[in-house]
């Protein structure tokens, strides 16, 4: 995994993880057999991620892989808010500049608050063939947020388990029928709750 490192001159910002998936090039002209996609920072000119090669069939090229990258997004020194951080998707064949089919630019700052994957259809610049690059961008939640969400779910499950057991014992106590069948029913309720969780 490629990563962008924090510039020492930057005073504010945050490190965010993005998923780039569902890459699909449409209306690829003839003569382009196998294509790759690179994600390049406009600010630094560095390539942060690169896909493998995918074959072009009937003017379509689809990549099955998902690129997951942790990227440092600088903020404004005064407000701490990021308004623009541009990245380019380069679609190319080979390593020479003549092998570049086209490029499309996106502002990752626009997807920092997105909670779901955002599908995009981007016309390739510097390309006279009408080629379009489709890609989905997802800002992943920080690891701590994921841990908190998982902990909350576990807490809900165990709370539900305790409520079911408490109700069963109350029913059995008042009916004075805490027999073998009563125990079996409690165990069954517990097992169903565990399966639900």
C-alpha cells in the first residue's frame, strides 16, 4: 500500500483512508489492448496507488480490484477545514507518456463526509474519443469509530440476552413452574438470542 506522508510545513490536516473501487472505462478506442489506472496527487505529483492491467473488450475495460489508501489531507492553517485536495486518475497503457489514454481529476475533500460509496462517471480529459472512467469512492471510518460501533452492537446483544433471561425467571417465579421444561425454555431463549447477535 502506498501512502502520502505528512509534509513538515503543514500545520493542520488529518489522515483519512479511502477505498477506490468498481473501476470501469467505457468507449475505449481501438488499439488500446490492456489498461491500468494510477491515482496521482495533483499537489505533489506522486503516485499513491496503481491498479494491475485489465484487458479491453468491445470498448470496455473493467478492473476487479479495490485500491485502499491512507492519505494525508491538509487543512487550512486558520480554520483547519479542507476545501480542496485534488487527485488525478490516469488511464494508461505502458509506461511512456504516449501511452496515456486520458485523465480525470477529483477533489477528495468533497467525499470526506460521505458515509456511503459514491459512484462517479468522469469524462477523460486529454482524450478525444469520449472515453469515460467510472469509479466509486468511499471514505472509510476511522478504526476507533469501527471499534465503538462494534462495542455498541455487542452491548445491545448482551442487554437483550439479559432482558430475555430476566423475563423468563420472573414468569417462572410467579407461576412456580421452574421445572425441567422451564429450564429448557430458558436455554432455548438464550441460544436464540446468541444466534441473533
